[in-house]
C-alpha cells in the first residue's frame, strides 16, 4: 500500500513539474523581450492563424506592460483572436473589458465594429449553414444585440471606415427582425390565434416599415380581422393594402396559410 501511495505521489510530482516547466519555458523565452518585440511576435502569430499562441503572448505583454498603447492594442487583438478562433464569449468579455477601461479610445469605432461582428455571426453554426437557415429564423435577441451595437457605431462614428459595412449589416438585421415578427404572425394565424397575429403584424408595420414584410402584414391583418368578425378594421387594413400595394396578389386572393413541403427546408 505504501509503495502504491509513493508511486501516486511521484507521478503527481512529475506532472506538476512538467506543467510548471511549460509555463516557465514561456516566461523564460520572453523574459528579456521588450514590449515592442512581444507585440510584434504576438501579431505575427495572429496573422498566421496561431490564435492560441497569439493570445498567450498578448497575455504576457499585458501582465508585464499593463499601461500604454501596446497593452491597449493587445486587448483588441486578443478579442479578435478569440473571434477568429470561434470563441465568441471570450471575445465579448475582452471587448467589454476594453470599452470599460478605455471609453474614449481612438479605436473605439473598431471595438464596436468587432463586437457587432461577434454578435452578428453568433449563430453561424454548422447546423444553421447546413439547413440554409433564414436569418429571420435566428434567435431574435442575437439579432437585436448586433443591431444595437452597429447602430451605436454609425451614430457615434458616422465617418468611420467601418460605418458603411455596419450600415449594410444594419439593413440585413432590420429585415431579419421584421421577418421574425412575420414568422410568429404566420404561426399564430395557423393556430387560429388571430388577435395575437394582428399584434405581430402591427409590429411589422410600425417598427419595420422599411422591410419587405409590410405588404404581407397588412394582408394578415385584413384576414385576421375578418376571422374575428371585426369588419371595420378588416376594411381599413384592406384599403391601406390597396393604396400602398395596388398590384398586390392579396387584393385578389386573401392571405392564407401556406404549408411548406419538408424538402424545401433544405434548399
């Protein structure tokens, strides 16, 4: 029994020494490096796609040289490395830390842009790509979070080099948010919850009136009010549809539930 305990203790000691040796090796290699050399080496690792190694070097840089422009840029680069390494949680944590410590940093527009990208791509999983997921079917909170970040960027920094791309993404997110409301409205219509469907369709008209879903939202409202027997509101919705979309197919054929064949989901 004593031999077994001795053997276990010896193995534990060897493992501990090995682990410590690895940590000490990293510290030893970079011991005499200047902040400039540390940053250059970390940046090279980042550019090569060696994200884990880059983050390790950035961590060493920030621990030894916690103040100044290199440490600040290291924080941004660390967030970018986590983003590229499919670690959104760590990227967001690093960006939030950076924004809290440096609220007036000259690269704040980039920090906001990167945060928006992390949130924008938060649901790009293998399953989502496999099923050609409609953006309006994403978790609406992820879309809203990304929307507000990009909106802050273009509002605070309208002349930023990142503003044009942020605007493009804002338009896509706006369309996705309106589309999500339409998905829910269609679901309620299918279930016969007509008042709930009206409320969702009304949200599309009032909050997402620049999207492609307004025409269908008006058609849903007209049909839902008809089902509820509220003829005056039905006629009002129909008149608005007729005035704004005189060529709409819903003027000839009222809106109805469309059942999607299973195989279309994969297209």
